C-alpha cells in the first residue's frame, strides 16, 4: 500500500531538485550533473549523507518509506574516543568533530558526555591502556570499591580489581535528536526530505527512481542506505548482492526496586541511575559483551542494558542458500552465546535466551534495580561476513553508492561515514581512491 507523501523544501534548491527530477530526459537517456543525488533510506546514514551533500550546495533528495523497524530506531547509542582498530580511531576523531559542528549548526545537544567504565580481561586492558597512552587520553584504573564510591549505583565485585578502567572520553548519542538535526539541516541547506514514500523501482539506464506515490525522481547518483533491506533492493534492480545478513537484537530497560521510576533529580536511590550520576559501561570480558547506558531524562524509563550482537538472523526476501551457508562465518563476530537460528520478523519482544544473561548481570552490578526488565525493545543490525561495513561504489554500477552492514557499530561514526559517502556520490577522486583499497569496499563482499 502506498504511503503518505510529505515533502519539506529548503529555502533554495529543494524545489529545483524536484523540477529536474520531473523534467525532460538528457540526450544520453540518463541523469546528469544537474539532477539531484537521491539517497534511499532515511536512517542516520542516509540522513548524514544527504546532510553533507546539501551543505556542499549539491541538490539532493532523501527518501524514506517510514518503516519503524530499522537500525536507527531507539533513543541512545554509545560513542567513545578509544577504538581498537586504526581505521575506526580515525573515523571516531572525525565523527566527534562533525557531531560538535552539527550541534552548533542546529542548536541541539546530540552528545551527552558522561565518561565510560570498561570491564576487561588482561590482554584487552593492556591494549586499552596502550591506546589511551598513545593518544594522551585521560583514564584511571579503579578498584571495585573506588568505582562504587564514585558511582554509587554501580557495584562491580572485588574480584574485578585490576580489570576496571574509567575514561572521560565517553558519550551517549541521542539518536532521535541526531536524526532530527540531520534532516532539519538538509532542508535548511536546500535539500529535500521525502517521508513515508518508499521506492518501487529503480531504472538504472534512465537513472530514475519511482516512488510508491507515483513520483519519478531523476538522479545524478544514487546512494543506498537501506540497512536490512539492502540485498533485496540490489537483487530487485539487477545488482549483485552482498555477503550481509540482518539480525534482530534486543534492548532491555531496568527500573529501581519497588516499582518507582528513575528520578531525574534528588539524592535518593532513584536518582542514581541517570546520566549525571552513572557512567556508560562496556563489559568486554570473555563471554560478556554487555553494554549499559544510564537513563536519559525524558527518555524511556529505566537503565538500558543489552548483549551486543547476540540475536538471531532475520530472514528477508533476499535470503538465499549461499548466505545461509555463511552463517558460521558471520557468527565469528557475534556474542559467544549466539547461534545460527533464523527468524522471520515475528520474534517475541522478550528473547528468553538472552534475558536471563542480562538479568544476572544487572543483579550483580546494579543492585538497586529490579533484576527483571520493565521494558523490552527490538532493533535490527545488518552484519557483514567479515565484521566491517560496506561503503563505496557498487562494482556493477558507477552511479550507485552502497552504505550498509555496520553491525550495531555505525551510529557513533555516522557523520564521518555520511561525509565520505557524499564525496563518493560526487565521484570525487580523493574519496574514490581512498576507498579502493579500503576495508569497507563493497566489492570484497560480493556474493
């Protein structure tokens, strides 16, 4: 069924973009430099890409079908300045700069600084300390008692002494605020945002995109930021699919014992679990891979705790035997408890396999919270077979850029990815050359 069609036009350029889209064909039968770049998928990656196109004065249209069950769902993400791989360290540095620029441009707080506690085994701790030292980052080794003294709601056991590090370079990313800022910025800079109107077909020869509402958009370049639907879009339009598979992940929210809400102020136990009194936590010890985000004022009531990359694979129209055979390879980058199970989108909100693991962690580390979730939500990760995302020109069409498969690790880098994808869509040689030998090149994932 066709969705509703909304178009927000910028102060200049937005209307012109659609006029070109509906205008006469070019002599070569395809789109030209006067046509907009069309970005399909209005999550954070698509929104960031369109934003950086619009900032450069490039006509662009962001199209989204309004499906709420997607990867950019939810209220918060984690960002930290220390990354274990060099390519991600560079990306994080650039992303933090761009996040700050976005906040200034749109007058909104997107990053909430709160610091981060990492629980790790000895080899990981050595690497973490070495990285902090090499970049001059401030960090502290804490005993369990010192950790609880600083953060009264968080009580790691004494047996973890020597395995706790606190660093100030940790932020909660306000996901919906980020999306709103990017999309407001697109319009402010002259781009267009088309909402609740999915893509029906792509004519690659004519470089035209037809929407559910019947509108036809001509494009100069097409950027696909379709998350779990990427392979279905590629397959439908005669492009080779990628070795990517979506998974359904679960986030749990825990509230104070006794049934009270998490308070946003005061000195009581209920006020200990907010961003002002509690840090982000990453438990990367063997067999854990659990993360925690404090309560955000105005957000979902409770503290968010989840296991990273542990959900079942999600079957899509593009799922095929070749992809299913690769599930053990995909799982090399997942939580140890994850298996090769496959669901069809009807997974219950409570994944009974994972909930007891998180409940046990909450009971051990967050003693003032009920060790049973008050709320449970789902989101979708799109995972690649080698654990790295795909970003760059699709090998089958020089006018199509693919941006996907972030495995739950993309949001914090979104401005940097979006900026790079925008350059790719414009065929800027610097960006294209950088991506040819890049670990993100989509060609390495061709099925």
